[in-house]
């Protein structure tokens, strides 16, 4: 990904350890625990059924934990982006547009982070006036400013 310049069609980031290892392993754990549980359901062994149920519960708890940890870190990144973009807009926008920065939504600020400094003022004004979505903002960017830090 770092070898290729970012653009609207090439800005999604994949974390191989998360997307290609953790998700499949934890999903397989859920599937295997369900198979184990239903295999034990055929026997009238309460103790075996209880342990199989606990394995299913543990598998779902672990996959939930994995996704919650991932979502929490993404939310922190979004908050940092929001702060960075508000500071950047405060430096690049002139009045009266600067006073409208608080009107920008988090989604708009996250989309604007990819705009170059030169096109940011006009794009921010469009985003405010036309209520552009994050995706619409990204599609409107002419000079892409890469964000290589986000995972």
C-alpha cells in the first residue's frame, strides 16, 4: 500500500494481523465451539453440555472483545483526526469560514483530512453548505493528501 499513491480508490488500509489472522482464527473458534456444543447435545450428558456451552460463551466473548478493542482504537483515531483537522482548518481558513468549523461533523472532518492545503478551504465550504458526506468529500478531492498512519 505504501508503494502506491493514495487516492479515493486506494486509501483503505488493511492490518494483516487483524484482518487476515485474528478474525479468521476467532471466527474458526466460534464455529468449532458451536460444532462441539451441538455434538455434545446429542448425548444426555449435562456436564459435557455445560462445558460445551461454556466454550461457546467463551468463543463469543473473545470475538466480541477483539472487535470492541479494534473499534475503540478506531474511535480514538477518529477523535485525533477530528482535533488535527480542526487545528488545520483554523490555520488555513479565513473568516467568516473559520467561525463555522464547529458546524462540521466528525464524518466531514475525517473526509477532509485527505484534501491538500490548497483545496481544503473551498472543499470545507462546500461540505458545510451542501452537507457533503465523508464519501462525497473524498470523491471531490483533486490533490490527495495521504494518511499513511491510520490502520
